[in-house]
C-alpha cells in the first residue's frame, strides 16, 4: 500500500480527534474535522498548496464555531 497525502490528512484528523478526548476543548475537534475535510480535497486530486488553503479555510470556519 502506498502512502498518499490523503492518508496523512486522515491520520492527522485521527490524532487530533484522540487528543480531543484527553483535553475536552472543542478546538481540537474542529481541527480534526477540518483535517478530515482536507483529506477529501486530497482524495479528489487537489495539489498540496490547495490542500493547505483548504485546511486554512476549513479551520477558519470551524474554529470560531467551536469557540
């Protein structure tokens, strides 16, 4: 199995989701959801630069909602 950027974003989402369980602050959950949505961008074939832009946009939308 070859590792791709999709796997990276999904692993990051999982780690952030697990860290949320220990902290209890919804900030990490919002970042985990943003990383999961960025994995969708990687899956459809967007370049890494657009994935970073997507992560920034998703985080910018979800973090204020979580706070």
